[in-house]
């Protein structure tokens, strides 16, 4: 069954790598009959480079500039279900853009669970640069501590993904969207 929730508004998923943004986003897009975009995939297509190679060749500031540009293009699309990169919230301009885009959901999970998810999927781990010098669990815990306030700032809804299927997470998001946004056409709250 396709739903027509808030037809002029987008839905963005934020959170650390491994929280399920892309998987849940695809389910939401299918359920709502809306287009889906993964900001990291779009960024790689726009630059013609993988994210690790961008970090290695040009550094994080260059990557963040491109991330901001791609986010601007994606949030201009109506009705989009958007899986963002984990660090998109680091820039105030991106946080503002996300708030204006529509309903924002912070997907979260314990760093140990995220580390398990990432290490069980070597392709996912290989496609992302290390963010700190620490190991996977410590790195994720450090990055979560640094970003949690930014995620909280933009989120209309926080959804814990640990111990749940992507379908269960998607259903919680849909229910939360309905409750948080009120009648179609109204804005936040």
C-alpha cells in the first residue's frame, strides 16, 4: 500500500555509518512511492571518485565542500527520501538545509553493534574512510560523541535500530512521521 504522506515534504535519514540509513530509506521510498537518493552514492557519481579516494587525494575539507553541494541539489527535489552521509551534520549550513527539507530522522545504535555490522560487511567498511585513529568501536564511539548534539538538533524523531529489522525501523518512522507532523500540509509540530 502506497501512502501519500506530506506530498511536498522530503524525509531525510541522518546518523552514523552502519545505522541502516540506505536500507531503511529504500524501504520508505518503496512504501511511499517516492524517489530515493543516497547522498554518498550521488557524491561519488558527481565527483567520479570513491569517498576513500576523495579523502586520500584531497582531504576532508574538499569532501565536505562537495557533500554540501550535493546535499543542496538533493534537498531541492520534492518528495525525496534521502539517506545522508554520516558527517553531513557537521556544517551548520547543512543542518539548516535539512531542517528546511522536511522530516528528519536520526537513526542510532550502540557503537559495538555498529562495529559488528560494519565488520560483517567488509565492502561497507572498505568504502568508507577511517574517521579517527582509533579502532572501529572506539572510533564510532568518539564520532558519535562528537556528532550526537548535531543529530539531535536536526531530528524530528530518533529511532534506535539495534535488535530490529529494517522493516520495523521503517514502520516506526512512518508512525512517528504521522504523529509528529499532524495533518498533511502542516509544518513541524
